[in-house]
C-alpha cells in the first residue's frame, strides 16, 4: 500500500505541470491603410489571450499595437466585428460595431499596450462578453486604428486596419 501511495504521489507531481499548464493563443495582425487613406501608413498588432489556471473566467488579453507613417498623436483603437473597409477588406463594405475598446495608440517605434482581464472586461452594447468570442473561427473581427483620439466626439475614419484571426 505504501509503495502504491508513493507511486501515485510521484505520478501526481510528474503530471501536475501538464494539468495546470497555461493556455495561450497568440497572433500577429498586419495593419494596412484603409479606405481613401493615402501613403504608406502601416503597423502591426500582436494579440495574446492567455490564462494561467485553465480557467476561462481568469483569462488575460494583451494587445501590443505599433503604427508607422501615421500623423503623430493619439489614435482611437478598437476591435470591431466584421471586416476592414475596402481595399483591405471585402467590397461592398462589411464593417461592424466596436466590440472592445483598446488604449489609444501613439504613433512611433514603440508599441502601445492594452492589458485586460476577463473580470474587468468593459461592457458596451454589442460588445464581447468573453475573450473566447475572439477565438471563434466562425466570427470575423478586425483591429482598427482611427485618425483621432478616443476623447474626440467622433474618432474619425480608420487609418490602418487588419483582420484578427487566430491560427
């Protein structure tokens, strides 16, 4: 009996890291000029959804957005449902509502980072209720970086945009 208990204890410690291993999904979104935006504005966003305890209620979303060749200052940044406006996305236009607000992006060489936890997921009409929704392959989302900051009454048209999809 003692040998069996030792074997089971050893097996538990061997398997324990696999049972509580962190789950992580990461993707990189290429941001391209949208609509009638001219020039070579560009950027990228690295999006990571993770949890340390395999608990969907304790997930963390980290979004790092970097934009180049866009007018300086702050730019409202959101995750929308649907597709980027043409020519990046399909025509006719299939843009959707904002489902998640991110921190305003500041143009330049360093990324602007947004960190959200499931427990502080902002509620907005038509917004997502869980980060699992962003992982759903039957839905379409995109990241849109706008012309003006989020404090503006209207954040203006998108400057750069890219489809958010996880492998």
